[in-house]
């Protein structure tokens, strides 16, 4: 198996039973990105609404989708254009994949 990470994944919109924990490809830090090795993550009420498909009209996501924007961990890598962070730093973050 290629290197990856364990993640909670939304495969289909609906009830909590549509969620699964499995290995997914390891992300890379692209331009403007901060890659964090997550040590703790939370699923907040917005993530629950995303999983139910209730926000597709306002904030669409492609499936499969990895929820859990609230996290704490260690900076693994920084993308071009990112300042104020360095690998090895501890961070608490609210991640946002919108561009």
C-alpha cells in the first residue's frame, strides 16, 4: 500500500452510518497550504451538516470527503507563499479548503 493516512471519510450523504475510517492518500502541501500531522481532530456541527448533505447548495463538497476542519498537530510541510510557520511547530487550526 502506498503511504497514506487514516481518516474519517464521507462516502455518501446521509446518516452517520455512511462514514468510514480508512486509509487515504497522503496529502501534499501545495501553494498557500500548510500540511499538519493531526494529533487531535474534532467533527463540529458544520461537518455533521456537510455529511448529511444539507449544505450542498451553499458549500458543495465532492465525495469522498474528509471532514474535521478543527484540529491540532505538528507542521509537517509548508507550501510556497506560506509565512510564519515552520516544520515541527505545534499548531491549533481551523482548516479551510476553499480557494
